[in-house]
C-alpha cells in the first residue's frame, strides 16, 4: 500500500457513503462493499463482481483494504490467543482473544504505546509512539477473525489492549460505528467496552455520542495515591471523574459502570483503602473488578496475596457493591492485563513527547 492510497477499512458507513457519492455512485455501494469485506472476506476490488469494471479499476488504483499482518501467534494453555501485529518502523502492537463458555472477547489496542505512564503497566513503561488509525484498529479484528477457527466467534470487544482509547477519540468513534453496523461486525454497543484511565472531557463526549459499556481504571480510592498510580489524575481528579461517570450512566441508561482496581501489595490493597473505595461507590451504578497484578520485567510492584484480595472484596460486598476478582488469562504467553508491551519506538524527540503529554496532563 502506498501512502496515497485511501484505506477504506477505516471509513464508517456514513463516510463510505460520502466517498461513493463523490464518485457519483449510488448509496447501495456502501452495503455491497461492506458485504464483500465483512461477510465474504474479500479484500481485492477486482473480485467484487457486482462493481462495474470502471469502478473496480478506480478503486484498485486509488484505494486499498489492506491491513497489517500478524508476525507471530501465541496460544496459551487456557486457549487465550495473542497476535503480534507488525507496524511500520519495526513496531509491534498486540491483540488478544479470550474464549469463555458463552462468549469470545477480543482485546484490542488503540495506540502504539501510551502516554499516561501508569507505573504498574507494561505498555506505560514502553513509552509512546503514535495513535492508531481506525483502519488499523479494524485490521486487528480482521487478523483475529482470519486466524480463529469457526467456533471461536468474536462476540465482545474491549478496548483494553495497548494505549489509552480516549486519547485517540475520533478514530475510536469511527471504529465503534463500523463494529456496530449490521453490515460491519454487527456487535451491539453494550458488547463493546471502552476502558479509560479517566480523560474526563472525552468521557463526557462519549456519553453524549455513543452508549458503549464503560470501564474506569480507578486503582486508588483517593487523589494522593491515584496521582501516583494513574498520573492523569493530577489533571482530572477522582471527584470530577466520578461525576462524569454518573452522568454517563444516566444519559446512556447504563445499569453499571465497571471500576477496575489492580491489587498492588502494600500500596492500594489495605482494609482502610477498601472502606474508602466503598464510600466512593456505595449506592451508585458501579461494580468493581479486582485485577490481580500481572508482573513484567523491570516493574517494582508485587501482587497482593489471594486471601487479602478476598478480604478486600468482602469489605466491598458488605457495602452492597458488586465485586468480582478478574480471572487471569493468558499469563503464560504474557497476554494478561497490563502485560502487553509490543515493540514501541518511543518518540525520540523529548519536546514533542512533552507537548503531547501537556495536552493530556
Ligand atoms: N489504557 C486503558 C486500557 C488498559 S488495560 C486503561 O488504562 O483503562 C486494562 C486494565 O489493566 C486497566 O485497568 C489497567 O490499568 C490494568 N493494568 C495495567 N497494568 C496492569 C498489570 N500489570 N496488572 C494488572 N492490571 C493491569
Ligand atoms: Fe496507558 Fe492504560 Fe497502561 Fe495506564 S494502564 S499506561 S492508561 S495502557
């Protein structure tokens, strides 16, 4: 693919319609193209037999449906599958499929690296390179679909791979529209979860625009600790974040928002901290997902013991807060939460990194 070729994989239906209108083609071309790609798995314009020759030739020379391929596939003992997808400049992103009894969840990446810099996350340790385009995010689904056997269907999507999805807002919205569309992946909004460290303005916008399920990386019950664990908190403290969450739930009629809490030994896992957390979330549309910490080379944190996780959980349950401990999946292939490191060429220019960071923090 050349840079001049327009990648149609990243266009949601409305933009595809505008594209075809620009070629003086009828609206039904949108449905036809999406059916070729998403139902028939055909990516070569020349094989699209219901397009006339002129259109096929035009598309073939000006557009593309290309996506980056998997360099390596790892399958865990528990059936979790991880793909390493190669990007220009020797960079690699990761995508993970987690099979369960009655569903299959694909965990996708939204950026190459991440700027938020949470000290307990492998992606944060890698630094940041760039946002992914919508066609590159859709490409991850196509790689997974191509590689998985028929019975392993993708029923749910979680933006819990590499990157902070709300820092790549417009491409995420495009992706969600393609995921939702009946001629696209036909995955309903409630089966798509955006996980965020808490970019409050974008969160508010998301609540106005699309009603996907929401997961908030809380990880601490007060600002002092959260400033350290999730540094975006210095700009958007807990009170602002929670206010945006409750508004989101109300607007989108969501019964619950998930609060993710990675259990870090001696850091955020004490009884007092459980009580503090319970106070924040009591009688709110909230449930808590306790995540056992997954380690990676060079990290200074340790995992909380099982009994202490249970104790912490019981305090939340006693306050009437639905709380589960997340099962660790795919740890033997480094595919568990927070272990996705890919290969990120950190932006060499410190000034540019600082400028980007300033916009966030
Ligand atoms: N950037 C998004 C999506 C990230 S990953 C976000 O932060 O929400 C999904 C979850 O895994 C997040 O809650 C993240 O904080 C958590 N996580 C990160 N590193 C982890 C680790 N080493 N062990 C366990 N969970 C981790
Ligand atoms: Fe980025 Fe999320 Fe990792 Fe924090 S936890 S560094 S926001 S990917």
